C-alpha cells in the first residue's frame, strides 16, 4: 500500500524516490530508464518499485471496525 522506507532485502533507503518515480512513469517514461536515472541498481530495490501497488485510495473508503 505505501512504499516501505527501506528495501526489505538490503536495507537501502528508497521511499524518498517513490514520488519522483511515480511522477515520471505517469508522464510516459520507461520504468527501466527512470530507475536507472534514480540510481536504483540492485534488483531487490528495483523489485520494490516495480511490485508496488498503490491501494491507499481504495482502502480509505472502508471504515475501521
């Protein structure tokens, strides 16, 4: 739902890159090129970005019981 602050595998801080990544991908840039430009080199960190599904807006509709 929300990008983790650090990569689960290697511990590198990645959350500060999420907004820029999301913005560039929505503008039509290639995901691989965006990750290369952001210096995200490790495959574990790249998987964190590529596997992220933004569901916070969907879950906000439900009430907490």
